[in-house]
């Protein structure tokens, strides 16, 4: 077990001696861990919590109206909205999970960062944002209400609120479990501390509090994680040295054979790559149905862009985010690949990471799972202080993920459920109070979900699958509503409903009869990820078809009523001319060029 | 693209909070790195001889000071 004992440090003791002892006592409830934190590391973590609470209290007086609490006053600059937009998605589960996938599958995992994100982010900024922004909606269900009426909006609001809060609980549990494995912290301690901190800064600061902390988290993640690939590349002898060492390890049978450094060459057949995916699934399923569904209609991320201070900022925000998203594989995928050649056991032999099931089946064997590759790399290179920074980045990632879910839940609950169904005509302060209480209630339900998942692990898979059921149909409804004037309220409602039922039905079909995979995912060799992609594609197609057919039998709304909502019926406000380097189109084309360059480089 | 933003002079910008955090972290990590350099008591990590805490901490400190000063409250 590659545990690195940290030295007792005179300097660190001076800095944090007073604080370290009680905290360490509290944390000592946990089990044996991957890393041992020095007092300096604990001080780094504690300072982060102090900063988070400071921000929450500072913003309390700036979140008095509903527009301030739920939409951050629509005052965010393009940079803040853009970093928050990309940061809301950059949770620690994702960082650790995809680093593990890179160790397992190689650079194929980068598809989720590039083709699975960039085209959708640019489409949101350049094509969809004007409609979201001009109609001044508070949420994605709010847009559906304006476009299709209350039916679609209520379906979408309930499904979003329900799933968002469940996901928050799953995140909370996952964080507690990671802290237990990496640091040996007690599960209850992690859940309580993170919940109190998140509840405090979101209930006090609203969306602005969540956004500020997401930007802070973004800086921490880069500050804490960037050192790992830099030092890893130095140790491996650069990119060419890494490739040569991977080839050598494959030749001697130390790691499974495969193409770890190319993204498209093994996509011709399902059975040619370890992920069991095909290029059609990657492009149409991941690159369109899932990615566009997530990045353009999931209110968790769209809410950040809606808080921008102008249409230009709102369009620029996803573009700024796209550049950082393209860079994330450097701190996630690259450490996973480096883990294949640099991680060693105590005796100097190459460490082999395995699946979670094997680790659980062999307790005490000193095995580590794929998902632990990032913490293992942190422990390998980071001395006291730097290790604390890396761990703080992981904690910040988990907390901002929870905060993102809770702040989005609070807005959808208040605007799309409470206001239309329970109390239509209350004063503005009342809705702010409802939002604050919804935040606290959301955290409490999340805690309940976390303990539910803790008592029955299988639930976690179902909760994550449930979330995917709603993404593609929502995309279908929003796209048809935004780009087809003829789409009717009945079409939107039935399309959303049948698309969701299609997704649920296909999932259940494969669960009951695994041989159905050859129909759902077009190949018996397809694996889980490929199944997700094709299921999303089927569900999106059904949504499109149902909206189209039902709308043909209904009476469309007059064009005048569609102003601000639909392409061709909306006058997009003219923007003042700016130099090319401030123009969103210039940066969008540059992002496309970089994106294509990456695909060619790692073809 | 620029990170500049115009904020009322009585408000604290997020960039200021980031500057403060980076300054504190940079000072702590650089301080530890210098202590390590002077005493030769290196941490038991790979590539410790590169003294990452010194240059990484210094970089964070400089960035933190730049942001902290540039976006300090009261500066219009």
C-alpha cells in the first residue's frame, strides 16, 4: 500500500497547532486511509471552510430580492458566469471517476470532455442563449411554461426537483465515502460538516453564494491538481516517454493491451475497444442526445449562464467555459494515463489498480480501485500543504456540486412548483423566504438520501439511471419549442412524457432481458456506456416524432405570442459593435478550431 | 477576453476572495518549501528534489497578491 507518511513539521505546527488537535481527534473515528494529513494540510482545509462561510455571510445582505436570491441579480460577468458554468459540472466524483476511466480505457475517456461537451456548449452560447435570455425566464421549466404552457412545465419541474435533490444526496454520500477511503474520515462527520457549510452559504447567499464558491472551487481544483500531471510528465519523460512506457508495459503484460493514446481509431466496432462503444454512439448519442441534453437544458448548468449581466456575457460565458472544459483532461485524463506507468507498490513493482468489486472481495489485500488513481497520484507527488490543497480541491468540488443541485432545486421549487401551484400572489420577500427554506429542506432531504444510499448501495445506480431518463426528452421538447413555430402545447406535453417513458421502458427491457441490448444499443457487444448513448438517442427521436405528429393535429399559437421564445418569431436585440477580440463569434470559431485540432492530434 | 469587471466600490469582488485565499495558501506552502530547502528535511514524496512547494507556493503567492491588490474593496 502506497501510503506516504508525512513528517512532523515545525513550521506547520506553528501555523496550525492549536487547530489541529481537536480536528484530528474528531477525524480519528475513521478507518485506515490512503493519505495521512499533516497539521499544515489540515490548516489548508480549515482555511477553505472559513473562506466559504465568510463568503456566505458577506453575501447575505446582497440576496434580499427574489431576482438577487435566485438569479444572482443577473449581474455576473461573462468570466464569472463562464467559470461557474463549467465548474458546476466539475465535481470531484467526475474528476476521480474519469481519471479512473482513463487508467482503465485510456484517452477514450476524453470523449466525455470534448465531443461530449464542446459542440453543445457552443450551441448553447451562440444559438440557444438569445432565446433563454431574451424571454427572461428564471429556469428551463419556466421556458417550457412560456412556450408550451403549464403541463410540460410541471412535468419537467417535478422531475427536475426530484432528481436534483436525489443526486445531491448521492453526491453527499459519495463524498463521505471518498473521504473515508482517502483520509479515513468518519462518514457521519463528512456528511454533517459538508451539509452545514453548503446549507449556510446557499441559504445565506442564494445563487450568488453558489456561483462565488464555484469560481473559488475552480481555482482550487487547478491549483491543487495541476501539479500532478506536471510532475508526472517529468517523471515519465514527457508525452513520448509516457507512450513508450505504456507500450513497454503492454509488451510485458503488465497492463491489458489496447490503444491508450488514440481517440477514434478503435471506434469502428463495438468489440474493438474496452468501452464497448461505436463511433455512431459517440457522435449521435453522446455528442448530441446526451451532451446537448445536459449542457443546454439541465437547469443546474443553464442557471449559471442566465445570471449573466448582458446578452453578450450570456453568450460568451459558455464559450469561455468551453476552453477550460477542453483543458480539463490535462488534470483528469493525463493523471489516469500516468498512473499506468508511474504508480508503484512498496516493493517497487508496478501497481495494478482493479475494479471496486475486486477490492471489496479482497479486503486486507492492499488493493486499490481505478477510482483511487487521482488520490494516489496526489499522495505520490504532493508534500505537506500541497496535499492539503489537493484534498481541499476534492472537498470543494463535492461541496459545490451539492450547492449547485440545492440552489437549482430551490429556484425550480419556488418558481415552477410553489408559485404556480401553491401561492400565486405573495410578496417578493415571501418567495425569497421560501427559497431559503427550500435550500435548507433540500439539504435535509439530501442527507436522508445519503443515508438511504448508504443502507442500500444498489439504489445509487438506479438514482443515476433515473437522472438520465429526463435529459434527452427535455432536449427534444426545448429544441422543438425553440426552433419550430408550429409546435403546440399538447405536442410538447405528450412528447416530453412519451420520450421519458421510452427511456424508462428501454432501461427496464434490458434489465429484464439482457439480450434486448442488441436492439436497444444495436449490438450485443455494447456495454453500459454505449447503452446509455443509444437509449438517449431513441428517447430523443420518440420525443421529436411525437411532438411533430401531435402538433400537426393541433392549432399553433399566433406568431405574435412567440416573440422572445422561438427562432423566426423573435427579434434578437442588436449588440453594440466591439473589437474582434471581444466578439463572441471570434472566440466560438477559435474554440471550434482548438476542438478540431485536439481530435486530429489524438485521432 | 478579460477578467476585469466593474463593480461598485463598496462591494467585494469574487476575485478579491480568490486573491486572499491564494495569498494565504501561497505563503503557507512557500514557507514550508523554504523550511524544507533550508533544513534539507525533504518530504517522502517522489521528485521531492524539485522543491515543488517553493515554486508552486511562490506562484500562488504572486497570483494571490496580484488579484488581492487589483480587486481590493474600495477600488472603483
